C-alpha cells in the first residue's frame, strides 16, 4: 500500500474532521461557527497531507486564479457571517479547483464492484460522462 508519515496521518485526520464539521454545519442550518472550523481544519489537513509548498502551488496556479479567489473568498464570507452565500462561493471554487480530478475519481469508482455496476448503467453512465466531460469514454 502507501507508506504514510506521521504528518500525513495527522493531515488525514484534520481533513476528515474538517469535512465532518462542514457536513455538521450544513446539517445544522449553516451554522457559521461549525463551517468556519470545518474550513480551517480542511485547509490545514490538506497542507499536512501534500505539504505546504505543493498546497501553495496547487491553489496559486495562473489558470486557477478564479477558482482560488472563489474558494478563499467563500471561506472569508463564511467567517464574516454570511454562511449560505459563502458556501455557494466555496462550492463553486471547489468544483473549479478539483474539476480535473473528477474524471479520475469517477473512473476509480467505476471499478468498485457494486458501485461500478450502477455507474455503468446506460442512463447513469451518460449523465456521469456529461458531468465529468468524458464524452469520448471507451468501455472495456
């Protein structure tokens, strides 16, 4: 498997708690305190997992400026007390930032035994291909 350092293990824990707090914040009607804690933990966890330099390079690439501004602007808006608007901005930035990763994730999920069968069904497969932008996919 993969060999993880202690810092990466801590980062996975921080990112997991961040996602949990974000989920809990949305579940509790956009509680700004939980959303703020979730955002901070997620960013800190990401920095621990992939490293500070790679995190900085990921967010501040020239072609990802709009996505980075939307993502961090959304975090700032949540911290200022407008959680719904901030989460909408954050979601938009997240989708733009990680849109290159979606086809890889979907191809991995298509190889999972039960989930892959569902994702490869004719109607669902076409919708997933449209969402990921993978219209020229060849099934093997």
